[in-house]
């Protein structure tokens, strides 16, 4: 009797988490779309995360939402808690990887930022992803593949273009340098990690 009651409450809270995650995704998509329509593609928005807000580019919010939904749907035969946490973790690792490479480039070009802080965040996120994958080993969630390395190579090429085109110099001059090349880099960084899903 007690175990059945516990299972009922666990299922109830997991369902709430499921609906809450999609409510947040819906909210971000609406905010980002509204900002793009009113202020242009490279505008920034404040999005809600748990009990606070953070600032990010509208296109970044759409990429995060798109890949979260892609990962969630690709894991369609897995339990909902696994789908939610693994989808979110893959997206977060992609963002942390992008930010790490971005800060390394910024540090090499302009001497700005601290790559070690971002590296530690990326390693922490990657460790969580790998531990989660090991814990769910029977499900075989991740697999290194050619697509990952191809997209990763494209991402590094984009970052090279950004460095050689003076993106960071423009960024530090106070002008907004964000463009479609920057977006291709952000998109490919998150896409590379999502391509590991089987």
C-alpha cells in the first residue's frame, strides 16, 4: 500500500515536470519570436529559468528549444524522466562547449575572459552527461559517430572565421558583431552534441 502511494506521487511529480518543461519551452519560443519580429534576428531577450531570468539572444533561445524538442522526440521509447533530463543535459553541454571555445578565442585575440572557469563548467556538464549515460548503460543513449566529428569540424571552422574576420575586435569596440556566421557557430556546437544520440 505504501509503495503504491509512493509510486503514485512520483508519477504525479514527473508528469508535472514534463508539463512544466514544455511550458517553459513554449514561453521561450513565444518570447524569442516576438523579439525577432519586433527587434530583429540578433536581439536579446530575458528568459525565465527556474525562479530567475537570464539574458540571451533570441536565436539562441530558439536553438535551445528546437534541440531540446529534437532530443526529447528522438528518445521517444525511453522513460519520461530520462527524456527530460538527458535532452536538457545534451543542450546544456552544447552551450557550455560553445561558450568555452568562444572564450578561448576571445582570450587569444583580446586577452579577455577566463577560459579556465568555462572549461571547468564544460567538464562538469560533460561529466554529468557521461555519468548519466553510464548509469543508463542498458539504454545505450550515446554513441560517437562520424556526424559528430563532421559537425564539430564545421564548428571549429566557423570559430576560425570569426577570429580571422575581426569578430572579437568588433565585439570589444562596443558594436554588436553578431551575424549569421556567429549563429552558424552556436547552432553547430549544440547540434554536434545532439548528434551523439542514438
